[in-house]
């Protein structure tokens, strides 16, 4: 029988350890339902605009504070008194699936300092802007290859024929993971990200992917290749600064996050450009690096595919704006809502590349800010520009109402995007 004082999936957990019992009926439930597929839920936007910080009720009865303003979200993500460790009692888990992250070797996403920074420093040199730019020609070749195959016909699924192949190929080449295994880890990643799945299925998928990557690390220890895994194996395994399970966990994080978020941004971003034909046409006819950069930054801000917030738990009392968060209380930084805060971004709810939306939170903020953001930017820049240039007559092949959006996933996007030209 499960002990309710130790099982973080039960309401009793939070009552026993943090006092965060199931809230009254007036508490908003989180996450909230979208009314428009291209905008955060109106209820969350209303909370932000009213300047309030309510408690919300999660799937398991936990009641974290919901921060929707830009400044408050940055505080939550940068203050060391908020922990990312999902194994802490009362942590505001996004779903039962999220428990799987505590079942195997932990990744950087769930580490706190000083361990987090010590591990991150071992690999940070691999993720510089200079290195990402060095990979641009290879990324461009991957994008052009996918478009060449698409253009042999007159219709395609932009997800299956462009977004996923580009994102998977780039991350496989970066890591040194065999591309022919893509269906294996694509399927495992999907199982890990379906929010209404079970802890058991997600943990089994995560363990299978960890085992697969540990085999690659072991092979790299014998014969290092020129990918990330090979370089890290040669550099850190001999002196023990990383173990094989630790390197495999690092590769797992990069493999899953590195292709899933980028693929969703590619497909959802192209769909957004098609809804703004003037911006789409400008990308195809105006060879302006600054315009392309600003368009990608605005796309990241406007869409923010991390749709269920970034969660933390206070390990000490913390003041965030006017709200005192007590030790043991959970918080959610709703970055998709914060990235449309009109007090920080003039465009607010609108899509406007001319607003120069730099400094957004799409890649997080603080010590856990995404390491792969420079490479992701290169991929998005290359894809959006190439699609606009090479397929200027691109259009959706079905009405928007028939497109299935990923409300059932941790990362927002579309399951498929039929297009024609």
C-alpha cells in the first residue's frame, strides 16, 4: 500500500509536508483550456492583467502559486531559493508522467546548485554561439534536402516531412547518435511527453532510452567519434569527472529536448507565418539577417511552446513581487503568458517582428536556461527563410479548425500540418 506521507502523487503528500491541501472550488485549475490555438488561455491572461498571484489546483490537488507576469516569472526562475528537484515532497508536478524524471539518472533539469553548475560547466563549451554558427551550413543542407524531397510533389505533412526530419537529423549529427534509430527514440520521447500517460509507461520509456544511450557511451569510450557523446567520453570518462550513466543522462536530455521543442517550433512557426502572409513574403524576398533574427525571436516569444509552465518549490521563504512564498510551497512560472506581458513587450498579444522581442523567456531564464538555444535559433532561422524563399505559394491544405493541436502534450505544437502549394 502507498504511504500517503511519502507518495508525491497524492493530496495527502502536500497536506503532510507543505500544507498545500486541495483548494476550494473557487481555485482555478491549472493548466487552463485555450480558447484560441494561437494564444494562451484567456483565464491566465486575465490573471496577469489583473496583477494577481492566485493559488491554482493541479491534477493531484497540489496548490502552487501561479506567476504570470514577466518580472515575477524571471524571479522564480533565477532565485536559488526555488528548487528544481522534482523528488522534493510537495513539488508541483505537471502530471504523473513527470515522476519518471526522478526514476533514473537525473538530468540537469532537476538538479540544484552546486551540483547543477558543476555538471553544466563540463559541457557548456559545446553550446557557444560560435559553435552553432559553425554548424549553420550543415543545418542548411539538411533543410534543403528535406525541401527537395517535399517539392517532388505538391502536398506534404509539414511535421512528418520537414519539422521532425530537420530537428532529428540536426540533433543526431550533433550528438553522434545513429539517425537510423530515430523511430526508436522518437517513440520513446512521445511516451515520455504525453501528459495523460502513466508514471510506469513514462519511466519505462525513459529507462529504455537511458539504456540505449549508455550503450552508445560505452562504445564511445572504446572508440570516440566526433559527436558530442564521443567528445565528452574522451574528455571526461578517463578522469572520472563524468560517469557513463551521467553522460547518457546528459545525452538523453539533449536528444529529447533538442528535437521535440525545435520540431514543434518549426511546424507551429510556419503555420503562424502563413497566417501573416506579409511577414511570410518578406522573409522570402528580403535577404536581411536582422529581419530573420527578429522574426525568430518574435516567434519564440509569441508562441512559447512550453505550455504548462516551469515548476519550482521554495526551500526558504521568498518574496516574489508582493507575494510571500513560504518554504515548502510550490510555484508555477507561466512563461507563455509572461512572454506576452504588455509591460515588457509592446506587441503583447500580437505577432510583430518589428517589435524586436529580445529578452523573452522561451528558453527559460537563470541557471537552467536552455543550453541548446543557439543551435535552435540557427535551425529556426534556416527553416523559416528557406520555406518562404522556396515555397512562396505554400498554404494549409485543410481549415485551421481541422488541425489537431498538441494540448495533450508537455510541449505545444501540431500533431500534423497538411500543406500544399
